[in-house]
């Protein structure tokens, strides 16, 4: 048994009844950064978050961030904090536009998540309806999907960050928009996301959730948020294999 094969077997055992999961799913909502590609790496996420904080400081708004919001290397935490405290402001619009430009730049070098492309094509080929629901700007998502030839698999169900970042996913409304647009039955739906808030949104919408976590820290965060171990995976390969076996 190779090391890669051993890893796949471990991952498969984490996903409870993977064949049943695939068989029951007719509507799939995917997050973007994580389940589809790796948009911001650790260093680039840190750089973007630091630059956002610098821009707020230059605008005289640096003091609005709490110590907790200043800490994590999360490009979206600063924007979310700003949206909550200064909704509709010009400063918020500028910060959102700046982050969109950073996302579009990051898309050019984003690494595809292993097995994501064939999984998307295969799921669509067997008749599932697919959507993207993410806090990333729709422009950046579409740019990435266009480059990979994946847009037809999702269009028109691409729900990125709205012009008002106060509607940033993973708020439950974003997932609900995707499900509503697809006219999806909750018991036939699955969300694949990478954050605890994605899980909270899926729970709120009453749909099954599979957490994708390539790194141990992300897996730990999902489990600490209440995601069962059997619903956390570091590979999409078991889903692809089950789909292919069922077709």
C-alpha cells in the first residue's frame, strides 16, 4: 500500500456512507476558497489582511478594529467588521473594491483543489445542479471558473460577495439564495464548505454539510464548531470515486 493510498483509505472512512451521500444528492452548493481552489495561501492571506488594516489606519478608521479582528490572517474578517460598523459607507465601498482587485490578482495563481475539477464535471454530467456560494467577489469566482472551463457547470448559480459586503457569506441568507434559485429540496442538497460559518449556514438551511479541510488547523476548527469527524475530509477523491462507481 502506498502512502497516498493509505491516506485515501483514511479519508474514505471519515465520510459516513459516502455512496449514500452521493446517491441522495441532487443539488450541490460549494464554497470557493478551499473546496474549488486555494485562493489565498497563508502568506498571501496575511499580506492582504495586513494591507487592509493599513488602509483603514490611513483613513483614520484603524481604531475601529478589536484586538481579535486585528489578529487572524483573514482577508474577510476586516471587511466584515467594517460592514457591520459602517454599512453603506464610502470607506467600506473602497475597501470592498480593493479586496476585489486583490482577489482577481490571486485568481491568476490560484491552485485548483485536488479532484475538484473532475468532481464538478462528473456531478454535473450525472444530472446534479451545482451552485457556488462564497464571500469572494463574483467577478473573481467567474474569472477563475472561466479559465478552468467550469462556468457552464454553475451558471447562473454563482453567488459571490454582494455589492453590500454586509451580506457576506457565510451568512445563512447566501446559501438560502443559492438553494432557492435552484429550487433545491433540502433533503436532496449538500453544502461543501471549509469554515465553521459554512457549517452554521448549512445547519440553518437544513441541508447536509461536508467540511473540506486540507490543513489540520482548519479541520480542528470545523470539529470544534461541532462538525462530526465523519463529515470532515481532506480530499474530494472519495466523492469522485463514488460518483464514478454509481454512473
